[in-house]
C-alpha cells in the first residue's frame, strides 16, 4: 500500500470512527474492580496532583457500565475526595499492563462493540483518552479495524490517531468494513443501567399551618342513676 493510499484510508477511518459514540450512561456508573491481590496507598497531601493509588495484580477485571478492562496488572489513580478540585473523588487514570491488556465498550445507539488490545493501555476517564502502546489493535464492530504500535483513542467520540508523520517506519494498518444495514437504536440502553438510582419520592405531608381535622370526642356513656330507695323503704 502506498503512502498516498494510506493517507486517504486513514482519513476515511477517522470519519467512520467519529460516529462511534460511547454509551452515554457509562460515565454515570460506579467502577468495580476485582483482582487476586490489591494494595492501596493514600495521598500524603490530599491534593489533586497527589492521587490515591490502588495497585491490582492477578486476573484484574475492572467494569464501569459497558466498559470492561482486563489485565495482569493495573494501577488506578483517584483524586482525593478532600481535594479542592471539581473532580475530587473521581477515578482519574487507569494503567493496564500485560500480554495483552484488554478494554471494551459498547457504542451508543446501535450497541456495536469496540475492543482494544495492547501491551499497555493508559486510560484517562476524565478526558476519555486511551493511549495504547505495543501491538495495539482496535476493532469497532461494523466500522473497521486499526493496528499500530501506538494508538490514541477517544472512548467518548471514537476519534483515533496513530503513526508518526516524521517516521516512515511508523506504519499503521487500517481495514474498513463494507457498509452494512443500519441497526435500529436500542430501546433499553443496550441492556446496561441508564444512570444513578433516583431517590425515593418523598411522602406527601400536611401543609404548614393547616390544621389537621381532629376526631370528635365521643361522649361518655351515661349510666342510669341508681335508685337509692329500696323496695319497702319508707
């Protein structure tokens, strides 16, 4: 494939990818992590640039809505909850390593699956950018396949960047799928939760200052007066 052809294909691939919006509800879901071993180190200063750290080893599985990440090792960074930062308490970075680390997410609307594999995946949930290094492969169901030693993928918009214009050896390989029949949008958010649970509706209470009707007091039963006179008394 010549460089001219590669450039044209690359432009087409990015246009196709830009339509692959991620499931909007994912960012509203809590993250869950499982592993064989974990170690946490709390922030020493509580500042946003000194995050809480969580190291996970052995069959690591991290899920958040339709997002699923697996790796041999993972490091999670979380901005301290007391930090003076609008993202305080949020997960700010996930670094996955292993042969190979894996990440997947469902597309909004048509529920197509995006899968990403690489020797290292550095994901920032706040910017939605995932940097893949080492034999990286991204497959967007119904759209195409992208390969390279270094890929930057926007998990929110589906935009992608790869290769190095200044290095002729930095080759990328793109495969665009033929257009298929458009799928209908999912009526149930692709089977995933749509957002945080809503609080229970408040019970209706009496309006302030409005007197609550009181039940009428029952009158005590009147006992018949006893006749003090006895039979035959004068």
